[in-house]
C-alpha cells in the first residue's frame, strides 16, 4: 500500500479538486482519497505540492500499429486488399515494445483506444489498452471496444487507385449497409436455429461473427467522418441499424453543432495540431471542439497518433483553452470524457475509490506548457 500526499488532486469527479489531498493505492486500485494525510497510509510518497490527476486517455489512435521511424515493415494499420474487414483485430498488430508506448507514458497518457486506419469502409476492431507492458494480452482494458468504419475521402482515394469500389461516397455507404444487412440476417438465422431444432444454422461467416457484438449493441461503431455530410451519413446508417456510435474527427461538427447536440452524439475530435492536408480538412480549427463542447456534445480530444505524437495530447487540450474552452472542460476531454465514450469509465478516467490507480503527477497545471510530468502510475505501478 502506498499513499501519495501533499498533492493538489483533480479528481474529475464529484469530489472536485482537493487542494491538499492524499490518495492511497492498494493492489493496483485506488483504496482511499481525501484531504490531509491518513493515519495508516502505508508507504508515503510526498507529492511536494504537485498536481495529481487521472491518467490521460486518447480514444482514437493507431499506437503500435503504425510504428515510429518505420516504413512498410512497421505499417500494419490498413489492410487494403478488401474494403470490408470487420474480422481484423487490432491486438494482432500492436507492438507494445514500439518506443512510442514509452513516450506516451512519459507524457502522462496511460490508456488509449488503438485500431485500424480509415482505408476501408469497414476497418476492423479497436481495443482499449494500457500503455505499459510487453505483452498485449496483459494490457487490454476492453477488446473489442469499438468497430471502425470510415466515410469520406480516404476509402475513395484508396480504392480509386485500384479501380475498385468504393470510388464514391455512395459506394462506401452501400458497402457498409450490405455488410450490416448480412450480419443482421446472420444473427436472425442463428437465433432461429437456437430456438427451432428444425432450422438450419447459417454457414459460418467470420465477418458476420465479428459484427455480431455491434449488432447486439455490446460495442459501438466508430465512424471516421470529417465533413458535415459524412457525419450525417454516419448518423443515418447508425439509426437504420440501431447502432450505438461515436463520430471520430468530426472536423466540420461546429457547422452543424446544434443538430449534433440534438442527436446526442459523442465525438472524438481532432487531430487539430496538424496541417490541412486534404480538402475535407479545410475547416480544421481548435474552435471546433470548443463550439461542440459549448453546444453540449460529449467530446474527447484525439491526437490520431501518430498524426500527432501522443505526448502532445495535453497540449491539444491547452490550445482548446486558448481558443475559449474552460480548463475543466479541456481536462475532462482527455480524462473522464473519453473513458465514458469508450465505456471504460468504471475503471479509468477519474480518481474514485475502486478504480484503477492510473495517475499522473504534474509539477503544475498540466495544461501549462512549462509544467513537467513528475511521475506516472499505471495499475498502481510507477512507470515514470
């Protein structure tokens, strides 16, 4: 048991901020939290006035699938041989020994969702993982955590070069619908066979099997969409098939923020600390997450690592503050909000008794560029 004391604790929960607080770790979990110093806190760790926060979370990355300083050998992010690949699992491509994991930890990022890129209309399965470990099987928080879909330019540009579908937004949506319809029928046939001994089991289909958790609302769809019209296509498809869903990137979201708020969407917004590298990014700005948050849309910020290296996630939050977001809202966008969107908030995202002891000790306000990360804990283990 270890107690961190003499800390300004930002719980990101109902306790708010404790100006002179302590937090006790036992068996990798938060066992106690409060003001002052407990009488029996085990080993004591003096925070010396530093800020103590939940570990930072990025809900949309390609960490470990697109390796740093590597070419084809380290690129496992897009399987461009088939536009519909729901059966692909991120954990089969993630390399936990890739150096960006260490850099993520050093930047205070303790948990990410990682998965396939946006080459395909249906890309495959994302996993929520901790950023510390040598074997991916022991780092998993939730797998799968989402099914990746992509709309807009990326699938068009990939398959246009192959003279194959999809070459239009219509074809992209049609491929998604076709596979969801197959999965729906597959699920119905499986259920019929379970309830009627005279009914035949459907022929095994690995793609449909992979889509069953999505159809059963056990996991959400993550729709890559930048343009406003693509965002509405994502909403349209999700409604047609009664899917839980999140919009990823949501670059033109501010143009239709009231519509999105009315739809009660959730979104991972970003990467914003980058160039406008293609036409559908022409509206890229830090004002977008600010306006979406003000409109009532639940957002998390994303670096889309390696587009922006993960250590710059807090910097993205600080630039949102500069653009008009409150500091509290910006911190929530890299802690509890992504945890809620990913459905892992019972484990991470805030400092609450019973949750995983994923902690960041910062020399000052983590949204101040001059601060430094003094220590990082994942599951109660000091990893920096």
